C-alpha cells in the first residue's frame, strides 16, 4: 500500500538537495567541492554499476565521510527490459534485483548496511513496482522541484529553479548521466543566495525527522 506524505518543517528554512545517476568521475567530486564550500549536506541517489567504475567507490567514500547521505537509485537505471527508465517494464525478480544489487554496491564500499531510502529511475513508482519492491525499501523519494538540469538549459536557468525552493522542498539534480558542468556552475550561483536568505541544506534522513502528513 502506498501512502504519500510530505514533511512539515514549520518555520525551519531547510531544503533537501538530491543528486541522481552518479557517481560520475570527477564531476561528482566537483559537486562535493561546492557543497563543502557552503557547508551544505545532500543526498546522492547512486547507480550501482557506476560505483564499480571510474573510481566511483572513492567518491562514495568521500560523500559519506563528509556527512552526505548515499542511497540507491537502482543498479543499472533499469537497463535492458526496463528501457533505462522504468522498473515497471521489468519482471518482479528484475525489479527486486535492481534494489538489492544497488544497495549491495554501496555496502561493498562503505562496509555498513545501506540505506533503505530509494528513488526509482524516472520517478516511475507504479502500483506493481510498489507491490514488488515495497518490502525492500523504507520510502521512495520523489521531488518538489525538478531543476531540469538534464535538459542543460544553462547554469543560470538551473540556478533559478534551485532558488525557487521553499522550506521543506526536495530539489532534483544530477551529478551523473552525462555532462553536468552546468549543474555545478548553478550550485555555485544558487547556494550562496539561498544561504543569504537563511536556508540550510539537509539530507533526506534529516528531512524525514520532521512530522509527516
């Protein structure tokens, strides 16, 4: 059974920054650099087979050591029968494997149990997917603001989307899946402006500590 909830943060000016599809070479490191510069915490929804290549393990270790949350976004972003975007196209066994193998890739690096927070590829969380992977996860995390960085509309346009955030908002961005230089530049623009407005940047686990309604 699905229950859709949102955190009630009251007057707390907190935002959850989230990044999908990494780790992705040095650009994940550049995202981490910008976050560190501004004292921001984020949640990385990782793709398991990306952890296993291009020094992905090193970026996961760094993210964890710097206080970020690392969760799975599947093992291979629903490749093959999922057409790279939708677990719902896959068999129940394939769906479960995407979650289990994605978590195992994180655990192989961190040596600790991986979070059961999950984000489905493409945000496609239909009823069959809920039924098949629901017992394996604690929550599936959507978003309030799509930065549209995957369209590469320019750093300024991405920054404008991020700056539209409000208390308790979850912002979708990407550190993987292609060239994310615009995302990195957008963060350099948006984070100091939001900080000047009194915002703090927290992880999904921290956001879930607030009352849910």
